[in-house]
């Protein structure tokens, strides 16, 4: 029985280390660079959609170039949503950093 208890402790320790590898800290430099790029992408996509609505004509050589750009923007937005679900946050009530995936998910839902 002692071995079973040790195995369970070791297994739970492995889960914590795997989860801690997945969760991104809110103050990460990589995350800040990502958000800067995300904001640039948001600005570009807003101008892009206005341009397509105003100037896209049926007589252009490549009629669907804007679909490729739209897929690129949608991919960036999807990655950003996923990153939000994997980023820790500071609880306003306790002031502690929350790194539990289920609590992070509930915050965004």
C-alpha cells in the first residue's frame, strides 16, 4: 500500500509540472510581443476590410486574394483566444496569481 500512495503522489507531481509548462505567465516578454503583433494585426484587418468593401472589383486578376488575407487574420485571432485560455492572471480578491486551467477558463467564459 505504501508503494501505491507514492505512485499517486509522483503522478500528481508530474501533472502539476506539465500544467505549469503549459500556463504562460502574464508578464512574459514573448506574450507582450505577441499582443503588440496582435494589435497591429487588428489595425491592419480593420483597414483591410474597409479597403475590400470600397475598392474590390470583379475585374481584378486575382479575385480572391482577400480571402487568403482574411484567413490569416482569423488564424491570428484564434491563436490569441487560445493564448488567453493559457495565460495566468492575478485574482482581484486575493491578489494571488491563478495558474489553474479550470479557473482561467471560467474567467473567460
